[in-house]
C-alpha cells in the first residue's frame, strides 16, 4: 500500500547529483564549472530540505556537493589548460 505520509526523495537532490556527474562528462571547462556550481547549490538546498522528516535524500545531496566541488576543481583545471595552450 502507498502511504501518503511516507517520506519521498527530494527531486532537487536527484537533479544535483545528475549535475555533479555531468560536470565530469563535459569537455568544456566553463560548462563543467557551471554544472559544478549548480550541483553545489542544489545539493545544499536538497540537504536542507532533507532535514525535514517528510523528505529523503540527504546523503545524495552531500554526495552532490562533494562531487560538485571536485568537478569544479576539474573544470578550473580544464579551463586553465585550455587557455594556457592557446596563449
């Protein structure tokens, strides 16, 4: 049976983890950095939402923030590499 009061997974957490994963897959440093920022912001919002007993997804949100930080560092390195090669 479907319990109407059962906790549900936060859609923001799912979008955050997808953005974090996508930040590793893009070849552009700027796009990777932008996706990483989206992952960090949405992951933080998702974590705050998961503090409510009606919403799950806290671990997913924390993972998105961590992966977003790593993806952001990778995006900066890719951007510097790209601009350094064209100087």
